[in-house]
C-alpha cells in the first residue's frame, strides 16, 4: 500500500500504469488474505496492465 501511495505522489495522482500495477498487487493481496471480497479485475478497472501481458507470456512457456 505504501509503495502505491508513494507512486501516486510521485506521478502527481495521475494514475500511471505502473501505479495501477501496484494497486492490483495490493488488492490481490487483500483478496488472498480475505480482507476484502474477491472481485473481477474488469469491475475494478485493472485490466490490460503491463504486468498482465508478462504473466500471459510466462504461462505460454
């Protein structure tokens, strides 16, 4: 969470793609630890991030 907040401060709250990747990791951690309900990434607006394409490439190998 702190990394995300630092990123947002650095980018002047512009919601840059690299900050969105951090937000997705943070929310995934919260979901995995049952601190929030599991949600679809589409509904959270966290799809088509740079990290997503890297994960797809690793799965293909």
